[in-house]
C-alpha cells in the first residue's frame, strides 16, 4: 500500500493524471491529424474527395471532422474561460500566434471578398478588416478565449464551407491572373491540410492547458509534424522510385550453377589440352550488363555505369591529394591570417558555386585544351574541382578534432613536424577524411550539369567507352613489353546523364527504362551516403567511448 | 608581417625548394593556359624536381607541396572567375545594358538579340518560392533535431536529412517532370507543361537539407550555459528555444538560409527538366504557374547549339549566377564569423 500512496502523492504534486480537457483536446488533435492525412491522400488522388467511404463522401467526412474540431476547440476555450475546465492561460495569446492568425484571416477575408462577394477593388479592405479582427481577438482577449476563438472559428469556417458543399467536389475556381483552374478535388484536400494543421496546433495548445506549457505543446506538434514530413518525403521519393523502377531494373535476370570447364592449358611436351572442370556460377543481369539498342531484348545502362565509375575515380584521384594536402597545411602549418582567410573564402565559394558554372568553365577552359572534344578527362577534372572544397572542409574538421596531446607527445620524442603528421595526425584523422570523401563522391556521382557540358555526347550509347586499350603483353621489339594505353580523351555517358538523356528524348516507350535508370542512380548514390554516414557514426562512437 | 620579412625568415633550403618548385609549377600551369602541348614535359620536369627534392630534404619539400595544394582552391576559383568574365565580354560589349533591362524580344538567336530579363525573373521567382518552402521548414527541422527530439528520433531524422541531401537533382527533376507536372496538367488544368511554381517547390525541397544542417550547426553552437540559465529561471524548453537559443543563433540561422538560397539559385537540372524553358516572361507577370526559363536552365538547355555571341550570352548568364551565389556565400560567411565572435570561443 505504501507504494500506492507514494504514486498518489506524486500525482497530486504534478496535477491530475488526465482531465476532461486533456481527453477532449487530445481527441481533437487526433481528429485533426486524421483530416490532415485524409487531405494528403485526397490531394494525390489516392482517395479522391468525391469517393465514398462507409456511405459518406470523403468531402463530407472531412468537412464534418473539421467542423467538429473547430466547434470543439472553441467550446473548450469557452469552458476554460468560464472556469469549467481548469487551465493556466496567460493574459494574451502572444504576438507571434496573433500575427500568424491575423495572416490566416487576412487571406480568408481576401478570398471571400474578391471571389465570393465579387469586390474588385475593395477586397483589400475586407481582408484587412478580417485580418485585424483575427489578430485582435487573439491578442487582446485572454489566451484561452482569444486563441481558440480566432483559430477555432477558422477551422470551423473551413469545415462548414466543405460540409455545406460551398467548396465541394463539383466546385471549381479559375483565378484571374493564374493559369490554373482549382477544382474541388484539389481545393477540398488543400483546405483540409491547412485547417487540419491549424486545428491540431490549437487543440494541442488546449491540451497543454494554455500558458507556457500550452504554447510548447502546440509548437512541438507543428515542429514534430515537420520532422515527420521530412522522413515521409525521403520514404516517398525512395519508395516511389523503388516501386516503379524495380521491375525494369531486374527484368531478365538469370542465374544458375553449372558444371563446366573452369580453365584449360596446354602442358609442355604433351599434345593435348588439360581441361579442369568445376562448378561455375553464371549470372546475367541485362539492365546493368548491356548497352542500349543492341540485339538484346532488354536495353541496359552499362556504358553509363562504367562512365560514372571512371568519372568518380578520376575526380577522387585529382581532388583527394589536393584537398587533404590543403587541409593539412591549413591546420598544421599555417597561422590564422590573411592567407588562410582567403583560402577559406575561396573554399566556401567553390563549395557554393553552381554546378552549371563549373560546366561552363570546363567548356571554355578544359575542353579546348584537352583534345577539343567533350571528354572523360574534362569531366573528371571538373568533378574534381567540385569535390575539392568538400574534401578540404571535411578533412580540416577531422584534422582539427585530433587532440593536441598526440602532436605534443610526438614532438616531445623529438619527431619532426612532417613525421608527426605522417605517422600520428593523419592516421588518427583518416576515418573522418575517408567519410568526407565518400559523402563527396556521393554528391558528385549524381551531378549532371557539368558532365552534360564537358563529357557526354551520345544519349543512348550501346558500347562502353573503351578507356584501357591493349593489355599488358609481350612484344617482339624493344622494350619487349607493351603496357595498355589509357585514353581518357573520349566522350562517355554517365548515370545521371543517362537519366537526363531519356527525359530529353521523350519518355514514351522509354518510361520504364527511365525509372530503372533512376533507381540504379539512386541506389549508387544513397549507398555511398549510407556508408559514409554509418562510418561516421561508428567512428564518432568509438572516439567517444 | 610583410611578404619580404617572411621571405627573410625562411632558410636557404626552403628558398631553393620553394623558388625552383614554384617557377616550374607556374610554368606548367601557364603552359596549359597558353600552349597545352608543352604541359606534359613541364609537368614531368616538375615531378622530377619534386622527386629529387624529396630525397634530399623531405621536410621542406613536403612543406612546399602542402602550400601548393592549399593555393589550389584559390587558383581554381580565380580561373573560373577569369574565364567566365572573358567569355562574357563580347555580349556585354554588343548588348550593353540591354542585357539587364531589355524588352520583347528578349532572346532571339537569329537576330543576335540577348537579354537576360526572363531568366533573371524566372530565377528570382523560383528562388522566392524555394525559400518560402526551405526556410521555415528547414529551420523547424533544425530546431527539432537540436532542441526537441529525443535521442532515438534524432538518430533517425538526422541521417534521413543527410540522405535527402544525397538524392541527385536529376532524380528530383525526373519526379517533377513525370509526376508533378502531370498532376498539374490533369488536376489543375495547367495549359502548359511545367511551371515556375513546381520548379520553385521542388528546388525548395532540394535546398531543405542544406538549411537544416547548417542551421542545426548554428543552434548547436549556442553554449549550453545560456540554455541552463533560462531553465533555471523556470522557462519551459520551448520558451528557452524561442527566447534564448534562437535569438543567439539568429545570425547562424540566417547564414543557413542564405546558403539555402544560394543552392536554390544555382540548381540546374530540376529547373531544366521541369520548366518549359521558353525565353519569354510569363503573362501576366505574377502568374507563378506560368512558364519561363531560369539562368541555370538557359545554359543547360542551349549550350549545345551555341556559338559566337550566343555562346557569350550564356557566359553572361553564368557570370550573373556566379556573382549572385558568391555574394550569398561571402555574406553568409561574414555573418557566421560575426556570430562566432559574439558567442565567443569556437564551440
């Protein structure tokens, strides 16, 4: 029993567990979010508002729930004002909330004035009046009455408008200076989305019992919705592309296990071949193993994949030594001064330079000097220029986070500066540098604009760009060995460019091909990002542990 | 300390290494600019010098090499600036201020008339819409991650935002092209394919992660004792956020928004793919659902068949972009610098 008493006393200290106010307003928050969710589904026409659910049109359901939320919040506010519900309101709704509500009412007044009443010149007056009223009520009345009346009646109005069919499935509005026609199929969901959010915010404020606590609850509901929205956005983009692109990407995959010849050779002094047999795994994935427009039933993007690999390899080979070197110099050698300031400014400037500007620069500077043709080499250099600031910034961060004790300990042993950097500082900073490079590569692998100008030519390549020509082989003349030649001055495709090329050529029959390309590109880039982020988390934990 | 006194401070060896190395490297770069045929042999000479020098005196050679790598960003930026400007000169000389306040016809390649008015208007409108999307949502996201979220939620949302930053712009463009554009035509009876509104919205979504992560850094750099002080006075978490943390981080947050605006201004592929790229102003001007072109999509959609003055006009668009974005970047850096100074320390 002593346990029970201690819980009881704790509850009285904090307040009642759940009051009528909390139950009622909590229910309204849930209802508002339901309206919000149905509004989203309706907007994207997954659940058009003219369909019926459980015998009632969706529009009516939305209107009804908004009406309920609006009326409910106003009732709760009045209840709190009269003292029937216990709460801790401040004397005013607060300037920010009042301004926000005023803005909403300004828009409502403007729309009603211009469209419903048909005032051609006087609508700003109506808008201003309603806006002032909305602000005034929220600002001047005590918080519990002001906020709920101002916001609640907006939700109520939206609900009634939808419920009564004033803005219903059959409604349409052709705004004068805009080239769109708004129909009820879009209008009702938009109203539901907006009024749902306002309703949730107001009801959450009631839930928190007004005052500082109420404001916090209200704000947290909005900020939390925003964060959830970002997660949903990521899930939607990735999910959508996976759903649409998976089938075209995996079409025609075949694999099997065979017993067959693994290798064969001709032993000396024997006039026959020795054939070694063994199990062979056979795997064929046409979409990533074939070119476009060959005699294969499925068009593939191998040339684009190989092109992207070459571009990334070249960019990394160019940017990483330069970037890490610069970061080492800035953290270990240079003193803070005009020179480091200049370098910082230009590094950040390069970071924010638009990718198309890099492309223009490559077109004007690199292309004429490197064979006067779009080429892989130009693309590698331009992407290297883009990668450079990312490498400098992230490497510098990770070099800075190496504790000075490491350097001091090394210096105390009489080790020179460069030896210290080489054997102590750089190894300690390596994880951060590698992570930064991976994330940077993820970014440049998806860049289209620069390579569009300096690397690509054929929109649907069937052949892989043959960079390494001839193999390592023995020859008859001096020096008796020939090394393969590496020819980077040729055009090539790349994954993001491939996607752009399909769009440019008209999607039509290539739509599936485009979704498949988008999925491969997304997988490549997001895998790089996932590896980069995960390794950073891993090393950070290890460092903190 | 002037350059001369610094030079005096160096010992003979670094003078030799630095002197010879710099001359060789400068010759290499110069030859690439003027006579690309010579670059190979000069680069080889530089490499040979460095190789010998490392064997003789590793410490000084490495110091010199690191210094050289550090100048690379400055040199690249300088080259970009010079080449953009040089290539833009012909059209500026020909068209003069007509570039900035021309009238219809704005852009006629057959008559060699070029004015950037529709492109600037398109960029301004899309950037405005993008900022309206990215700034409030981005700052709210940053507040969520650094102030509100419990640990488990932070560990989901933060990587998710970074992943969002990783989605290539052409993928966003593709989605805008196939899905949102179609939606606008079907559900909103938009007569043309593509609109400024959709472009601005998509670009705003793309700028969102930049705003979130930079603003989050700014908010996280507000020293904890400031928050503790507010809480000790009995403020709620939200009161602390709005009246202490956000005002203290205000300049950092505005830097984040500026960087986001910079991203939106420079976004190319989404605009190229989603917009109709017509070189006219929308009619009426305020029609955000109208179709026009942005500075970035102008370059991406017309570079292929451009030559002469037309080519130069594209560089004028590039200069306009470059200057705008550079101003935003430098502005946000100055703001951040000020914030770091006022908050003290480099936390």
